[in-house]
C-alpha cells in the first residue's frame, strides 16, 4: 500500500490545535444552531486570514462519517475550516446528520490544499505515468462534470489505474471512459488528524 505523503509542513502544532478547536466548535455549534460557527478572521493569527482551499473529513469508529471541502481558495482559512466541518457533519448527502451521542466517537482530519497544477498528457497511459501514488490529489474535469480524490485515498486504492478509474466513477463517468477533453489537475495537501473532538 502506498504511503500518503503530505506537502512540506507549514502549520505548527499550535496552529493545528487552533484549527482543530475551530472545527470541533463548529460541529458543536451546528448541533444547537444548524449553521457553522460564526468566525471573525481578525480574532486569529494573520496567516489564518489568507484564502485557502480545505477539506474536513470525519470518521466514526474508523469508518467515514462525512467529508466536505473546497478546491478553490475562496474563504479565509479559519472560515473555510469552520464551514467545511459543519458541512461534513450535517450536509454530506451520503450520511445522516451527526448526533450528540456520536461526538465522543468522531475523529477529524483537516486537509489544506496546495494550488492545483494542470497536467499535460497525450493519453491515459501517459497520464498514469505522471501520477505519484501517496502524494497526488487529483481533480478530474470533463465538460460539466468534476470530481476529486484527496491524497489520502491512496491508502485504500494504491494502484494508479484503479485510482483513476474510481475517480472517473465518482465524477459520474464509466471506469473505461476516455476523451481528448478530459482535464486533470494535481495538488498536494498538508493533512493532520485528531482522534476525538476537542472539548
């Protein structure tokens, strides 16, 4: 199985603690108010006010419980974390909303994305040769369809062909689909994990 390799660390342990607290607080706030924790980026270190693309992933007893994120850096980092934590807990259409009774069984993964890089390739075989298992997150675009896999997906799909095929399926295409208009973008993440929500 391919190891997952994040980009070079940018965030200190103190930074991570703050972001985990924001994510946890947003989920608890969402249980009572059905909306994300209100955030004023000026209350946080300056770097948390920079626009950043993020994903927040929830697990319960080591099983996926929700995952929502953004691929473009639209909101300040701290706002993005608060919104995506709420969305992952209560708006992921694959799951029922998180309940109070689950909080002590839920763990968090926070992923901060690099700027996506467009890949140049002639065909599928050429593309497969460019992929870096364990490191690359991929965005697939075909006409109006768009899907992504975070680098963490390599933990469960370590073969590049299968990785691409399952990304096609997630995007709404058949696993054997190919056309000259497919666009692929690569990105990395700095991902950090916490077992259990911060009190």
